C-alpha cells in the first residue's frame, strides 16, 4: 500500500487490500461439530482473547465468513451440508481442520464418520490434538495469517 504525503488517500491493489483485511480481521463461521468446539469457543474468552488478532467475531452466516474451523468429527450425513456452507462463503476463504477427528477421523474408525475433512474441503491448516488446546488453535490462526500475507495456500501443520 502507498500513501502520498500530499494526498489524503491510499492506493493499493484489491488483492493486497484483501490480504491486509483478512490478516487484520478474519471472521470465522459459527459452527461447532463435536467436543473440539468447546475448546474453539474458549478462544474468545478473556483468557485467550482472540480480539487481539481481530478474529473474535464469529459470524452466523457463511456469506459473512472467510474462515471455517472444522472443530470435531464430520459425520457422513453432515458432509454435503458442510460442503454447501463452504461453497456459500465468499472468496478468498480458508479452512482450519481442528483436532484428530476432523483431520483423520480420529477415534471414529467407522462407516458413519469421514476419515478426514480434506476429502471434501481444501484444508489450509491442520491442528493436531484430542482436543487441541485453545493455544494451539490460536497458533493455527497465526500460521494462517502468515499464509494469507504470503499469498499462498499451502497446507500447514500447526503444533501449539
Ligand atoms: S479430536 Fe477428540 S476432542 Fe476433538 S472431536 Fe475428536 S474426540 Fe472430540
């Protein structure tokens, strides 16, 4: 971004502006799937305070969200709904797979649970653990901010 000392306005590219906006204030969608969601919810509490990173505003609509945190196991029945919600989010959008169940099915090795949400969604950051701590999720958010700032879409493993 460039700001002229003579002119009271900033010029930039749309891509750069979007990166700046998303690294400053990414908005996760309100969506908890299982026990990992309890840890996810606590990141907005005063103890963890994700408003420090502009990520405390959980949106109720996928149209207003740019981050999906898949927090828990995904049942096969839920999979098409999850995909539909993802498709309703505006680009550019991001996905964090939180916990062993979201990333690999975890302890649920059976016909009813997806063996990893990356079979239906493009995951950007994986957070290991059962459940991952809120610190680990915040670390994943930091990793995602780096990825967005770098303009990449690489898969990252975030160990908290
Ligand atoms: S990873 Fe552990 S805490 Fe998270 S949904 Fe699976 S069983 Fe629950």
